[in-house]
């Protein structure tokens, strides 16, 4: 490093524009990389001791544990671009073809297993055989599901009226029984929206189903990390940031951001960002934090109605972790019906568990009623349910049982939330917003987070007159 060069500053670029990105989740990482790749000098600030936001890993008794199971779909083109950008695509591959085992424990043994899978046929025929043979719905219910899917495909996602309606009422009006909602619509919707149909905006639900199931034959093929999330979103992300010249500071909480009204008083930038022990100057600030934190940091006048950020609700996700002394699940994952269990994933290899044991992670979305329950009560509920679901779990020894709780895992996709979600630009020049809760058109997913980071960086680069050809094209992908 040459004399006078600061951490994260590349020699010979003293006249370049600078940016501070507040928040080291996927949105912030994406924004930082996108700005740095355009020649902007970037500092990334994260209050936690690691990057990755709400998709991270930690150590427990020799295992590497993800805080929760995160998956993505082939249609999540921005997140796939992000994985490529941090050289992680091979570590989180997509299954060759959608195939989801669905077990209904309320049915007699031998009739419990159904599958949601696709064929190599055009939309909507790619799901035709799977729907026609899906054993968890009656023949009449399957026919009505097909008609509802076609009606859903005809909806205009640009119609703002969709945001005000709830998905459950729309499904009921289109002939969907309670069983059909449970065994199909909520099976997919709860996992992607973090809400049941009656609590979900029709606009967001329609976006999920149209994009994931009715756009391209392979759109819903499922991808997930075969390594701990921390390896992707912290280790490899930090390596990519370092290579791009980004100065990354963790355990660094921003206390305030202020605009400089008279730039002549400070030639280094139009913004000051304060952290304990240091004040940073920047031309650009990207707030890539949760909506409530963004509200608290926003300067006056940045948004027309900043109080709307506080009206965006949150929804919890509970994750139940069980380590058995033997293998009890023979598939990478499965979905459950007729049980409190929603989705079960095998995390044995990714966690580093050796020997004959198996580590299962249960992902329980929209867990409002359970998020604060004691571990003992959850153990009493879920271990018997796993024995009902997985016969080989009966009699198996439980080496460990623990839970992780994300009380504000996502924003709540309730009807009307669309009008509350701000875009990347604010009314104050040089200040931009990013986060899965911003107006990406997607629910609160890793895809939405990455799209928001690209959008914020693109808006900033446009204002600076910098090229944006290197950015992931969000509009073209949509």
C-alpha cells in the first residue's frame, strides 16, 4: 500500500467518487460490488461481526449450522448472478428438474407420498402430469387447480389493484377448496411468501406463482447451498469485496448520516456517515438495512412519508434442528401435510457431521404462534411429528435438539404492503435504499435482496454518469 493510501483505497484514484454502503446483507454486498466494479471507491459498514444478514452460519458443538434453511429457484436470476459474481455457483447448484416429495402423514401408510415435479414440456404442460396424478387432491380439486392457475396466469402484475386484495379470497372465488389451499397453494406460498394465502397480497402471490410455475418450464427448479451459508455470504462474499477494492468493516454500527449542504466546506463528499470513532465522507450513501433501521437513519425530507416504513410489518421463521444417531431421511428434502412440520432438509454433509448420524433442519415459516415457545415445548411437539413423518426416526437416538428464531425474518406480504415499499431513489440526491423490503416486485427473498442492491447501485451510477453495462439487468430478467 502506497504512503497516504487508506484501507480500501486503490492507489491512483484519489479523484474518484466514493460511496458508503450501510449494511452487509445480500443487498449491501451486491450494492457495494456493483459500485466498486464501476470504479467507485466503496466502504461497506456492517454492525454484526459477519456479513450475510439473515442468511448466515454459526458453530455449535463442532457443527456448522445455518440459522435457517434458505433455497432459491432457477427463476431467481439475480441471486444466481450474485453467486457467479462471488464464485460460488458450484456450491449452490439447482436440481436438474423440479421434484418435491410431499408426504401426508394423515393418510394410511402406502398412500402418503405424492410428488410435485415437472416434465420437459412447454408451460403449462410441464406440470400437467404431476397435477393429474397428485394424490393429495381429488380429481375435481385437481381440475379446479388447473383452471385457477390459468386465471392466475392471466393477471396483470402491473395492476395496482392486486396489491389490495388477499390471495386467499381470490383462491376461494376461483373454486379452491381448503384442502387445495393447504396441499398446494400454501405448500408453495408459505415457503416463498412467509404467510398463508389469506394473509398474502394477491399481487405478491401472483408474482410468485406466475414467475415460478407459469413462466418457464424450469423456473421452479430448486437450488440450495451444499455448504454452510456463511461460506457463501461471508467468506466468499468478503473475498469478492476485497478483490474489488471495497473496504469492509464489521462490528461497525452507523449512528447517523448527514448531508453536507455546502459542498465547498468539504471537497471529499456530499455526505458524512458517523460510526464510533470515525466520520466517513462520501458522494453516495446506500442504506441497505432493515426498514425500521432505515427509518431511524433517514435524514428529514428523504422520503415523502417515511412513517410508511414503520407500517411494513414483519413475519417470523422458526427453524428446528435435530441431530439423530442414524440416517432417518433418504431424500435431500421433503414437504409435509397433515402435520405442524412444513419442510425438512438434510443438512448432514453441509454441517460437517461425520459418522452414521444425520442432521435435519425443519423450516417453519409464518411461525407467529410458535416463535416464542420454549425449546422443551417445541421438542415435545416436533420429535413425535418427525416419527410420524419418518418411520426410521422411531427408536432413533436424538443427539441434539435446538431451535433458531428469526422474529423479523421477512417483511409481512400483507395486502396493501406494495404501496408502503419505497424505490431505490430518495428525494435527497446521493441517498439510496436497498433491501428485500424495497419495491423490487418480489417478496422478501434472497432474490429480492440482490435485486434491490443492483437497483440502488444502478440508480447511483446513473446519477454519477457512470456506465452500468456491467450490472445485472433487473428489468430484462423480469
